[in-house]
C-alpha cells in the first residue's frame, strides 16, 4: 500500500488550515490501519516561512517525511471534462489513475472529473459553482479536501449533486485546495 500525504500551505509563519489537515490525517490512519491516532502536525512542521511555502507530509501509521518548497501558483482557466469511475477517497501518494486522466486534458489547464454525468473534482482541487444564490460543491467529491471541509463547516458552501448539464446555468466557478484556498475563476472554459 502506498503512503498518504498532506499538502499544507505555510505563509506569514503560520500553518494554514492545520485543524482540518490533522483531522484528515488522523481519520485516514484510523480507517486504513485501524489504529487510533492523535497526531498533531504542529509537533512536526518546523519551517515556518514568511513567503508562501508548500509543505508536504508523507505518512502511513506515522509521519515518514516532511519536505518544504516555495509555493508556485498555477494558472487555471480551461478544463477538459473527463468521465471516469476512479476512486480516490484518501490522499494517497499513488496518483497513477489521476495522472492518466490528466494526460487527456488536451490544451486545457486541468481536467474536471465526472462520473455518471455528476461532477467530482479537478486533478488537484475540489470544485464549487455559484448558482446566483449560493456556492454549491458536489455531494460526492473525488477527495474530501481540507478547504472544502472548512467552508462546509462555516456554511459558505453547500453540498449538492451537480450534473454536467448544470454548468451552463451556473454564474461562476471556483476551485479550492489547501494551497490555492478558494479561487473563483473568471471566464472559466469547459471543453466537452
């Protein structure tokens, strides 16, 4: 079995969204290894940089390694819609299936994964659509992300089945993950 990982943003000497990374890490250990875990990543992360930093924590039953590198923003405007029955409920280092799908992106910036015409996630982020009244996120994402969990708790987004055909009726689109936060993408394009 491949190890798992958390990707955490450090900025202004603060670990961003730590509570939700701790929750997901400990939940994964409990569910995969049937082991009670109360790891606090604050005890392991020691490079609190002022500039945006990507911290990657690799673990199985325990922390295996931690690496730090400068965070580099990516541009996201266009998304190729790819249908797949891929399952990725835990943030595993084995991303082979996601990478195979990503190679089908053509000239788009990323992919938008669907299953049975229901929207899931991009290759690296959860998604949300604004319907004119509220931000909606898929009920069954590919992976339950930490920013998504936080925004659900704060009632800033709500879960709903979103179908491919619903895209044309949406006002706006956003992606979210621990490094980019919640990023509304103006003039996003979807290739079918």
